[in-house]
């Protein structure tokens, strides 16, 4: 399984998210606290820097290298100050059938499409169902698929469900498209008699809005083929506030946000809390979506139940 991280708020140096905290995303490559496996199949990120040329278009960096050992990434992380970021370290089963290539590294962001997506999970028997999903793809979107992962198809199905995938869409429209994509997948799974537990934790970000989904198909139905890390409901947490940085905590200085929900201008969503102190983190409920929107100078987070 993989690890996810997304940030939306006042600009921060992305090194402070990827490297600095005790359980930073890159530290989770080798020492995730809520997943008992290594994540060695690549790193990727999309980072929206308001000071860059064409600020609406993110820096995109994807590599099959192990991110924690990537010197180029470290240099880039110290240079980019992002108002939004979606990052992912890829974890896969330890066998020779898995394809490790750049086309399969998250996040996915098709050309001219503002919305990017990263996935933590696995669709059981994806090869069996893949071509039954093709009729549900918008031809303008399906042609962009380059890799072999279930994740990229979930992304393409979601974009195909948007009225205009080439525009910035409000969080409600993104969530409606996610619901439709998951409904299509459930229908095709039923058609093939696929009932094995399949996690679909997803984060979508376009630099303005964020939608995070915590969902599993047929949770609890396992067999001997079950991938490591999926016998429990995959975790997802969020923290909101302002002034991301080092703040005094019960264990000394801790990286994180300060303030309250009422004056929050920033939010972090991650597979697991980035700090030793969990007190400022909330768990995204199972079978739900977290929507983040701008409200003047602030950002508001809403939880919506997913019944699919």
C-alpha cells in the first residue's frame, strides 16, 4: 500500500512537509507508523507555487527512485514554496509481477486538466474488470492513460464524470464525479463476481480545492491473496489551522498548524499524522469524504458520508 499527503493553505516550503516532521511523508517510506511495509516503488508530487511562472500549473515531479534517497528532490523541496501540494510514495507487493515505471507513479495529472489525484489502495482483480470500465471513459480522457495501474483508471473515470474536466470544479462537483466513478467500479465488480476487499483512499487537488475520500469496497472479505496492509481499513487523517511550522507541544517543539477551525487558513491531509502528538489531528471517518473549500480568507472542511 502507499502513503499520501496533501496540503492546501498559505505557502510553505515543501521540505517542511516532506522531510522535517517526525513522521514526514518521506520518513514513511521506511518507517510508516500505521502500515507494516516498506514503500519503495517511487515518489511523486504536484506542487502549486504562487510565485512560479503560470502559477495555476503545478510543478510535477515523479520518479521511480526511493524518494528519501533522492538528492534532486531534496534540492527542489528546499526551493519550492507551495500553497498546495499533493504527494505520494508508492508501495506495492514484493513480487516480480509489479511494474515499476514512471507512468505508474502518482499523482496523476493529465495534460490541460487542473485536477490531480493520488490513491492509496488496490482494486482486486483489476485486470479482469479493466476493459469493462472503458465504455465509461470520456474519449478526451481515456486517451491520456499511459500506465497499467488501477489508480490511473479511477482518476480517468472521475474526470470523465465531470461536466468539464478541463476547468476548475467546485468540491461538490468533484465529489459527485468520485461517487459516479466508484459506482461504476462497484457495478463492474458485481458483474464479474469480485467481492474481495479493495481499498480506495483517494485525494484530489487542483491547487484551489481538495477532496479526500476514505473508502473500501467489500471491507472484511479477505483471502490468501490479500495484499499486505489491506486487512485493516487504511488510515487517513487531517489537521487544520494556520501558521504551519514549529510550535511548542507536549513533547517539545512539533511541526504542525496552530489556531482553531474558526480561523483556519490551511489544512493537511495524510495517511497518518506527521507528528508524534496526535492531539491536533482528526481521523477521516470510514466511508466518507472530506471537502475543503475557500471561504474568504479562511478554509472550511466538511465531512460527507459516502453511500455507494
